[in-house]
C-alpha cells in the first residue's frame, strides 16, 4: 500500500506545474489508556493526498493503528476522470491488513455532479471476500466551507450506512459521523475553536453500541499551530463502558493538513477508519 501511494505521488510530480496538490495531511499520535487494570499504549499514524491534473484526480491514503504488538493497516489509492457532462469515471484499490490477515478490494465507480450535489454508484470485487461490494453515495456542498454526505454500502451480505458532515470555517471547524451496521451504531462529533494567537480548544463526544453493549467517549484538549497547517495537540478523555471499568485517555500528537478534498468519492477505507477511531474514542484525533 505504501509503495502504491509513493508511485501515485511520483506520477503526479512528474507532470510538473500542470498538477495541483489540492489536499494533503499527515499525522502521528500517541495515546495512553489507563484504568485500574493497567495501561495500554497506542500509536496512530498516517497521511492522505489529492492531486488534480486537468480532468484527472489522483488520491491516496494510508492509516496505521499500532498497539500491544498488534497493528491494523488500511488505505487506498484511486484515480478519477471527469467528463465534460459532469460525470466522473474512476477506480480505486483498498487494502486492509490485521495481524497477517488481509483483504484487497478493487472498485470501479461513476458519479454525477450537478450544482452543489453529487450522486454516485460503485462496485468492487475481491478474491478475499465471498460477495461483490456495492455502494450508493451522495454529497451536498452546503457552502464552500461545508459538506454533508452519506454512503450506503453492501458488504458481505450486510448493509452499512455511513453519513457525515464536515465544516471548516474561519474560527471553528466541526465534523460529525454516523455509521450504522447490522451489529453496531456509532455517532460521533468533534470540533475545534480558534482562540487566537495560534491556539485552539478541541473537544469530542461519541457513542458506540455493539449488540447492546455501549461505550461513550468524550475528550477536551488544545492545539497550537506552530507553522501554517501544522499543529501540536494534547487531549484528555474518558471512555465509559456499560457494565465495565471506565478508561482514562491521554493523547498527544502532531497533525498537518492543508487544502480541501475535491472528490466526493469515499472508499471503504475512509469508512473503516471512522469506525475504528470511534470504537477507540479517538474521534478528536
């Protein structure tokens, strides 16, 4: 997966000034979870990029969640070609790897953009899965700074609904996610408010229910932007587990982000990343 992302970046860089880097991000964070039973340390890292070259859009992302000798790696690379009539045709490749067990999904998609709206369909195949993966997705640019959207995914005979909202305004940003599967329901919201002088306050709240077992997580923290787009962040939080021991969390990290994604296509990797972070109460990071 890392090699595929590097290859995509090199192909775009070779085009010279004609290519536009519309979005980029990178992060590395460390989390400590503590309760009466002891401590667990977890590291999350990754990055994403989007390049545009005339009618072509190249994108890629990689994420890793590493802790206690086990790691979950997931990511994707993709390309889309925009036709003059508002239709975009594309393909993307997604890979998951957990403890040596992996799955690869190659998908093709078509989407249609009109005014501030986007509607799309996709189908993906994998030798590691028993059924074809399908999705129907849509998005609405409510404003130049805000987008809402949803994906309906059919994966291994199970329906997954993943909705989101993303706002990035002058003094604050806000992100909300809702994911519903046959076994789990996740609702999460996180945001940050600019205090001035490169400081901001952050917070998050999430609720996860898996077969009747619930988990609620919340956090508060702060961030300092030491160069444009790059922030050092610190947060403290708590995970309240139904019928179990509550867990305290301390997180610190460095996050870099610039631009805004232009493609409304979300891969399965995006949805899995949201669900994984929500399960761990890490919606603020």
